C-alpha cells in the first residue's frame, strides 16, 4: 500500500468534511477555529453557537467522520435503563445516556462519543462491551432530566405513602435521608453556596414545598434550583443528621454544626432549625476558612480611621467596642484586630459563642451554656490566667458588661461587641446594662461602628453624571470635588449574576472617648448629643464614610443610602 493510498483512505477532519460538503465556507471555518481557541470546547458546539451550521447537518457529518450512527429521539427508552454500576452524576457530567442493555453489551448515546476515557470507564464499570452512538444535545438533556425526575418521584412516593408509628417514621426518615437523590441535593445546595459566595443558606417550609434562598453580599436571593415538596422532610433530616441533631425532635428549635470540605475549601456550617406550621425551617451560616481576611488593611478602613483605630488597639488597657447589626462583619474585624497584635509577647484569650475561626497563638474558649459555662463565668476564670488582652464575643448581659469594665480598670485590654445603631449609642447602651457613667469614662477608650456595603462590579458599573446640585443634596460635596469626581451606578452582567455588585466592603464610624467626650458623658449627654458633638470634632459618620467609597468608585450612592438610611439626615450640616 502506497503513501498516496493511505492519504486517500484517511477520514477528513470535521471542519474539512463540512467544507467539502458545502455546509461551511473556508472563511467561516477559520472564524470558528479562532473562536474555539478563545472560548474552548468542541468545534461542533462552537459552530452551532455561532449559527454557522445546523445541528442536524453537523450530526450527519460527524457520524461519518467518527464512523458512528445517530441516535434518534424515538430510540431513547421510555423507561430509563438502570445501571447500578454507573452513577447518575457520571452520566450528567459526561452527557451519556444508556439506550439498550444486554448481558454482553450496553449501548449509549453520547454528546462526545469519541471520548476514550468515557468509553473505558463505562466498560470497566459495567463489565460489558460498550457501543457509543452520537446523541443530539437536546435529546440527551431531556433523557437526563427524565432520569433525575424519576429518582425524585420515587423518593417522594416512598416518603408520601409511609404512615406508621413515630419510631418507624424516624427510622424511615433516616433511611430516606441516606438515599442518593437526597444526599446529592444537599451536597448541591452546599456547593452552590460556595460557588455563589453566600454567607447564609435559607431553607423555608411552605405548603407548596421547600423554598431555597441564599444570602449573597448581604441580600437574600432566590435559588435557581427548586426543591420538590416530597423531599422537604428528607432534606431537612439529612442536614440534621450531618449536624448531629435529633431528627425525632421536630417541635423545638435546635442548633448544630457541620464541618465539611467542598472543592478544597474547609466549610464550617452553623445550623439552626425552627419548627413552623408546614415543617422545619433551616438556616445555615456558611463560614469559609479559606476566604477570611485577617489583615486590618483589607477591612475597608479609610487611612485616617485605620490609624486612629490602630492607636486604640495599642493601648495597654481599656475597652474597645465594635457595634453593628448581625452580619455586619464585627467578628471578622475583631479577628483581624487580634491578628494585628503581637501574640508572641501578649497573652490573648477569647470567649466566643461559638468560636468561628481558629487563630494561631491565641487561647480561644467556646461558651457552653448547657453546662453553665457562660460569658460571665468564663471571664472570671480568665482573669486568673494572667491575660494581657481579652476578647469577648458579645456583651449580652449586665454581669458580662460589668466584669469587662472591671477587667479594663485592672489593667487589661478588652475587645467586645454590642448591638447599637451608632458608635455613640454604645455609651447609653452600657448605661442601660447597669454600668455607671463614671466607670464608662474611666474604662472605655473608643467605639467602632461598622456596616457592610456591596462593592460595584468592575465589569459592568456605569458612570453617572454628578451635578453640583446632586453633590450638595447628597453630601458628596463635603467629601469630594464634584467637578473632578466620577461616581458609578450598578448595571448587572454575567460576572455578577445580573446584580451589579460583587463582594462587600466595610464602612466605619469611630467614636473616641477623648476629654471632651468624657465630660459630655459625665454631664449626662444622650446618644444623639454625643454623636453630634463627636461630628463637630471631626468624627466621620457611617454615611460620610460610605460617600467616600462612592467617590472612590467602589460602591453606588443607592447602596450607601440603603445601608445608612437612619444616618442620612442633616449630613451636610457642620
């Protein structure tokens, strides 16, 4: 056989075959090959995506090139063929569907029938010969969806028809929660939270089924995937089993914890269940150990605020408080503050409920209220451990607040959190908790109030014309030059999932108890008076710090207004 004969016998490539049949021009082929290099994927998919070749025409040519036959829509079995050795997720990942099966051979429709890895894997898994045929993408997707729906219906039927004693019901729930469709769905829910950068997962039971939402960048967003009503109890039970909760108890709230690893990330899920009229609702706080930033420079501080806050941290004794609502990043800022201290030279002890992140060189104590280890009791023991710095996760009661103040007065540095709207409001909150004003002025060094605002997506943010009137009305004129400053608004694109925002950053308000503030506290000034007095002495409010982020192009004016609605009045006043 001559070399010329061999050349004639060789099969042409897909592109060459399409050109030879007049289905594609050489110029369009070059365009498609260029797009393939940029986009990746298969040439056939690129051609269809660009609209250069009809799918059926492409399939006919591809069958000739690969020497396989095309599986028509009618050849897909009405009842999906079960192959125990081949997992469903393998079929979905590689887009293969069994068409027929015998003792000797299994026939598959595949979107990519020439993949030797898939063929080999199927042969090893089944122990039979494998025949691959080309399947159209729409037909394969329909068949895979049918298989998934059948699995869910089977699980739903198994759950709905079961009606027995409570003990048997609980055992059945355990069995159902261990079924592959339920395990797969729970894993998918957790994985999606990581992919979307969610801080919380909300599963809410209603009459028509389980509602799934993710809190992304501080805003709840409906999940794209749905949860069938028949699987609601099984999914909740699966989560409770993972969190070591009592699945037999469905009348009382429960709290637990799940430690897992997803795509190389160590996730700590704080699970909370709540009984409702339609079943148990579940909220999972997602703590990604890989994503936490423990550097104060990454916290979004303005340079002057960071310098003042760092000076307060270095004081050898006194109380430094962080305030803000739940989910405002107080704990993360506390951790970053502790990491900024010299743990080699200082004895640092924390009391937390719970310990969210483990810090090297720092003694962290988890609160266990069930056994009587409260914040107050732990603090009393800590003082006998010769600490230099004490971090209290939250001042929740009078006893804890008074011990913290006394610790500061006896030469310790104390960091803690409070729930107040403004930094100055922490002073009156301490007074409400039974701490005398003269003790507050003697012990408290400063209060940092914090909020989180969404960061504009760099891929789609759009410039907005800033007029002098707008700058004056919003207060932007006090922090920037309206003539030279560019501000932006959110738009939405594929990178930010059409939200217009990607990630969050903090805005701050630092109230320092200097001599003037101490005199005002002793004179009985309320939170509003303390706040206004601090502004006159140069304190930047949350709203004003947010405006600086707007002027820097980091966030939008609408976002700052949303977060600081209670701070926006009279900001233009001196």
